[in-house]
């Protein structure tokens, strides 16, 4: 596939920003590692051999009775009794690198919770005895996936609204702009807290609530691009030829507006992750017990005698947001018309 000269120039300009280019690779590496969190940190073995049969407890539930036990509930593979049952049938288990999931409590830890980092819990445990590193991996994944989903959906709605405003102008632009000004002036954080306390918090419900206020982020940028391009000669020529407004907006005006949109999207993603972290820190975010960077940060505040909790949360959030900011700067430079024209 042959790239256009301007696209090739933008990619070259992006690679020239070494800080942003390497930050993108580091961020993608961390993100893909977190996508396989179940294979890295889990209280279930990845592969189980029992009586000549192979099972993957990560994907399927294996009851204790299937392993020769007494109960029909899922087997507790960390229990020495279950491990003996497997060994009696010449079986074995392949464990993840970290034998804890985000909600697993280390009942065998001789030290009181929260416990300091050691060989068993590399980043220590929180005040409920759960492994901090496991919760960090799962919380990183949830934060990124939530931020990406919120950014993509809100960007689509914002681009559509801004495009309609800028292209048609007149009363359409006037009424929509007044509505957006009023909507943007609402105390978003307080409204989110009120709605989160009324509605049962969850990934999708929280995403829908935050989407109500985040879609306005890109409206002004897209509106300005459409206002600038609506009177260009090629747009007037398309109208004179009888091309529909939808086709003109989609094929001719939107590609120009997407340059500014793509420049802002990394920063929108950063803001989405920050809002989720803030709500989790205040206790109005994801359901209790969920792996969350904001909840880990809250534990650091509540347990000042355990500095590893606060440091882990702060450093993970700082590194993630710094990487995204560097990527955003590189994207901004890549789409800068002055630098691309050089």
C-alpha cells in the first residue's frame, strides 16, 4: 500500500519526535501486557492436567468434585487440599507469574494488611490483603479501555455535532452553540457524583453518564474547521453540481476537520482517564472491589503508614499520563502544516 506524500511526511515528522515515538511504543507495550492480565496475574492456573485430561481454568470453570473433591463449587486451586487432589491423579498445574487476581486475598500472609513488598507480593498488599501488583495490572487495563471507549464515542458525537453546526451555520449554529454553552457550564463533577450515587455504578453505566458531558470537547474545533471550509471553491462547486450536503460533509469537508480532531484526541484520552480516576478516588466510580487506579490512590491516602500504596498509584498514573501527553505532542507536530510543508 502506497502512502500519499503528505501522509508519509506526517509519519516521518511523527518519528522525528523521538520522545513521542518511543512513548507510543512503551504505552502500547504496557497496554498489550495488561490485555493479557489473566495470564499474568490470576489465582487460577493457566493449564491444568488431571487424570490425562487438559483443562484451562482461566476460561472454564472446574468444580472441586470434578477433581475428586466434595463440592460442586469452583475449585480453590490455591488450597493445598485441591493441589493434593490433582497430584493424586499424576496431574500438574501451570501457574501465571503472579498467583493472585485483583480480588484475591492472601490469607496465608503472616504480616498484617497492608503488608510491605516481599517475595510473595512484589508491591505489597492493600488494607484488605489483596496483591497490589495484580490490582495495578487489572486497573491499568480498565482505565485504558474505559478511556478509549469514552474518547471514541464522544469524539464521534462531537464531530457530528460540530460538523452540523459549522456546515449549515445560521440559526442551526446559533441555537446549538447556545445549548452547548449552557451544557458546558454545568458543574460536571458534581452532577457525575449525584448520578453515580443514584444509578448503580458499573463500567457501561458510568461510561454512559460521562458520555453525556464529554462529547462537547471537540465540538468547537470541528465547528471552526467546517465554518472555514464551507465557503471554499471546491465545496461551492460540489453544491453547484447537485452533490448532497451529506456527501459534501463526509467526503470533502470532514477530512480537513479530522486533522485538528486527531491532534486533540490523545489529550481527550488523557482527560477521560483522569476523570475516571477522580471518581474512583472519591468513591463514586466503578463498583466496590473493582480493580481501579483511583481506588488504589484512595488506599494510599487512607493508609499513610503504607507508603508503597500511594507511591505505586501515583507513579503508575503519572507514567501513563506522561506517555499519553508525549504521544499527543508528537501527533500535534506531525499534523502541523508548517512542519509538514518543510
